[in-house]
């Protein structure tokens, strides 16, 4: 044990001596390590060894059985899908034997969660067809229940994830869940609660006569989305453990605001450029077919703009979160490039159209591989794995998660 402590201390000293603050630039940690220091550290990089050909069979079976059972098999399908990804996601360093993850969820628990989630989603999309007081009651109930359900799902998934035989755990409290998640829930549900509480059954009339208030109340809460997202990511990481090692995340809120602003500008720019390109390309077809796509180019450009916006936001969020996340004494890094993920999304989009959807499992596996293999950290592999294997606390939390837990899929 003393050797492990000394080894961990040596690793920490190396990082403090040769690594500047990695969170403020995009350079990997290895760029700052001397050859002598690098020899004492292992590159703990994730590797994904799954293939589209293997997953295609799982995907086809899952779709067929889900359709034949009217959706009931979807719980078993999720377990097979997640278990395949976990099993083929390996973590190890030069001096460590790479090992995959395990996903040990019970499909019946997931099915129970799916039923509850389906009822809640139906209630959310159906409240507009009900009397005002019923709609207000439904929306208030959803806002009250969702933090508890999300908290339950986080504990459920963590308790069923293992690596090298050691379970993960999420120990955030229910009180904290309401403090962190409820503001995010109200961004979606809060405006509708306000409208139905004020306008009642005259909802449509009230909107027509208060358009400015409607826009302000509906869009205003979204200004808090980066703040709510940053709080959630910090809370999620800071209450997640792998054995005796605890994750930590210190991502600043202002970094989220900057990222969301850039992503919004990317969406606007991509939509405009693609709309103009569609109008120009399709104009010659008007003389041949008599049909002009010009009036629809703005809409189609916006749709295609999302194929650029989505991978850009995913890549930047993943990179931001991992660069501010640590496990014990070891800081993660991520070298996922937004332009590479955008190109992959666009390629998959085209191949999906050309293959009538059959490319989906192959494209999904490629995205999983790119995202998984972009995450890494430098550390003393043997010390990290040995510390993670130490027994901590009681199993009461895991037993509670087993009894109450259900994966809602939110």
C-alpha cells in the first residue's frame, strides 16, 4: 500500500511540475511532458473495438423483436445495445491489460421505467387537449416528478456499471437533485404552467393579445440553459465514484455560455449557407420540372443546418466536460475535433438516405468509436486500478438503487 501511495504522489508531483493549466487550451497533456516524465506515466486511453458488421445483427434483431412485441422487447434491446458498447470499450495503459466495461441492468427494471416514461410523455404532449385546470395539474405533477425520476435513473445506471469487477456508484442526494434538476425542468415546463395559470381556458386568445409576453416567457428561461447545464454536469461528476476513486468536475458556467453562443452562431450560419446553396443548385431544375424549391430552401437549409449544429455541440460539450473532469488525482483530456465529427455526421446522413436507413448501425458505431477514443488521461495505471479496487462504505446505496431504481431514459 505504501508503494501505491508513493507512486500516486510521484504522479501528482510530475503533473504539478510539468503540466500547466490544461483547461485553458486544447493541447494534450503529452505536449508538456518530458521524455523522462512520460516514462513514469501511462497513457490511459479508451479504445473501442466493436464493428458495424457485428452490431448490425444486434440492431436487426432488436428492431424485429421490438416490432413483434409491440415495443415490450425495447427494454431487452437497450440492454443488448448498451452491453455491446460497454463490452467493447476498453480502458488500459502501456503497463496495464486493457479491460472492457460491464452493464448488468435487469431488462424488467428498464421496462418498468419505459412504461412510466411513456405515460409521462403522453401526458406532456396531451395536456393541451384537456381543460385548463387539468393541464395545469399535469404540468405541475411532471415538474414535481421529473427530478426524482432522473435521480433514480442516475443511481440505477451507475450501480449497474462495472469495470475490472468494481462497481460505479452515484451518491447525490434527492434534495440536491431537486435543487439542480428542477430549474432545468422548468425551462421546458415552466412557461406552459404560467400560461395556463394566467390564461386558463382562454389560452389561444391570450396568446393572440399578448404576443410579446408570450415570446418573453417562452424564450426567456432558455437564457438559463447554460447555467443549468453546467450545474448539472458538476453535480453529476462530483457525486460519481468508481470504487474508492471519486470523479470531480469544475467546469465554469461562463464556459457553457460561450459554447452555447458559438453553437447558436454555427446553426444560423450553416442554415443560411445551406439554404442559399439549395436555392442555387435547384433553380435550374425549375425549367425542367416546373417545380421550384426556392420557397422551401430556408426550411430545408434549417433542417440541414441541424446536421452541422448537432455534432458541433456534441463535440464541444464532450471536450469541455472531460477537460474539466478528474478521477482522483488524474485529470482527463479529450481531443475530439468538431470538424471531424461534423464530417462523420454528414457522411452518415448521406449514406442513410442512399441505403434507406440500413446504414444506421454502421454509422452509429463509427460515432461511438470516434467519441470513445478521443478521451484519455496520463496516470500511474497500476496505482489507479489498485485504488479503485479498494472496498468503500456500505452496500446500502446499491441495494436501495436496486429496489427503487428504474431507467426512464430521460
